[in-house]
C-alpha cells in the first residue's frame, strides 16, 4: 500500500495495472491478427467478386479500429505515466478507452440490428456455401483472439508490485473489483462480440438452408445483437463508474471505516476512488478525543491490499 504523509517528500503517481505490459502486447497481437483477416477478406472479396466477403472485411475493420484504441491506450498510459500534469497518474486512460470501445460496440450492434430488420422486409438470396466459409473462418480467428486476450486466474487476484515502494509497503493488485482492467476487457468483448456474430451466423445459415426459410438468418442475428448490447452496456456502466470516481468496492469502504473506528475514533468523511487497475485512493477525515499522528491511523490500514495514496485528516473532538 502506498502511504503518504504530509512531510513534503516527493513520490511517484504510477498506478498502472500489474499486467499492463503483458496486456498491451496481447492486445497488439490481436490487432495484428484482426487486421490480417480484414485485409484478406477485403482483397479476397474483390478478387472473387463476393460482396459478402467484402462486407465482412469492413465489419472486421471496425473491430480492428476499436482494438487499436485499446492498444493505443496502453501505450499512452505508459508514455505519460510520470507526467506531472496528471495529478493521480494515467491509470484511467484504459477506462476512457474502454468507454469509447463500448460506444463503438453499441453502434456496431445497432447497425447489424438495423440491417437484420431490413432483411425481413427485403429478403436477399443467400450464397450459403460462401457465407458459411466466411463465418467459420471468422469464428476461428476470433476464438484465437479471445484465447490470447482472456484474463488469467490472477487477473482479479494477482499480486502487483508495479507500484513503487512508499514508506511502509507495496501496492497490490488483488482482492477488489478495482483490479479489473477494463481496457483489456473491452478488447476481449470486441472479439467475443465478433465470435458471437459468427456463431449466430453459422446457426442461422445452417437452419435457413435446411428449412429453406431465409428469415431465420436475420432472426438469429437479432439474438446476437441483443447479447452484444448486453455486454456493451455492462462495459459502459463499469468504465463510466471508474471515470466518475464511484466507490469501487463498498466492502472495502466498510472495512476501512471499521479499522479506523475500532478504537473509538469516528470517521466523518470517507472517499474512495480507483486510480487504475488494482489501485484505490482514499481521503479520510477522522475525529477523535485523543489525536494521533496521521501515520498511526495509516498503519491500521497497512495490510489492506489495493489501497494506495492514503490521505488522512485528524481533527480533535471538542469537549
């Protein structure tokens, strides 16, 4: 835990996630994979005259662009990590990118939904063999991408010593929801959304071909749209909560309050907010009959993992 006192000593404000560099490399790899698939589909469609192939290529382009936002966010957060203009570091750049990616996902889902609804009134002849091949290849690429981006067993509970030492301890990246990397999650949801689109396309195409009923294809597509919107709104909610400095963990807030009030002192003001994945800041006001130095109160919180940049104001209670 970063413990800061009012002694005037300088300290760093590096609050990036414990797996920042690894996640950045994984995202770049998926951007490259998606971009190759995108170019192959667009060029292949132009050569074969397949508009379905070209259309799916441009659909991949939108996801490649959104994944590019995630990759750029990792790079920018690292490059500006020690820039003094950022009062609490650059850990939230990833959440800003996640919020933008979620909006892109919503727009993609709405466009696919609109096109699906049009198919009910304006059915088109489906080239089943070609369309199935595209969907299967797209699904394979997205499953590989999802495997690359999946959060490991320590994504929410892994140790982080990326934060610099301060006075009495380390920052740890586990134990609370603040450890989640929303930027990586945004990239993961993008490839999952594309995979879901491919799955629904395969199911719809097979069913439509077997039953000779083309309306099954857009109906199944609408189901996929609903799933993507559900994921998108969840990502919007969580990334917006970080950007708006919502309390990241109510249980953590209660734990801090109980620790500080255990000896009869009173917490009159408690603010918790996320600085970056696995890093939660705290500004606390304590009223007590027997004031102690701020450091003594901070030691009560020293073993709470993920808590950092703690500021405590101590006020003597009037008789």
